[in-house]
């Protein structure tokens, strides 16, 4: 099975104008697709950061304290 070729590193200063030009020439359908791709990339980045934060919280024992913290919060915030 062939693996996808690795992209060559490109300096952002050189890549940005090329991408801007391509975006300017895109029709509405391609712009909508590009927007979804960017949203997906952002979602994946956030999911990775969230996963790292959960790992850190787990290492620090914070997740084990959730029942205690919920009980404390409920005691301090009585509902009618």
C-alpha cells in the first residue's frame, strides 16, 4: 500500500499569497467546501487540546474528585 507523499515544507510568507489567489478564484461551491475543511481542522485541533487537558486532569487526580466537587457545588447552590 502506498503512503501519501509528504508535503514539502513551505514558508508561510510564500504560501499565503498563493492560497489567497486560489481562494479568490473559487466558486461558491468550492468556498463552502473549503469552509467545511477549515472547520474540521479547527474541531480536530480543539479535540486534541481537550484530550490533552483531560489527560493532565487525570494525572493530577482531578477527575477522581468530580463526585465530591458536584456534591459541594449542589450544597452551595440550593435549587428551589
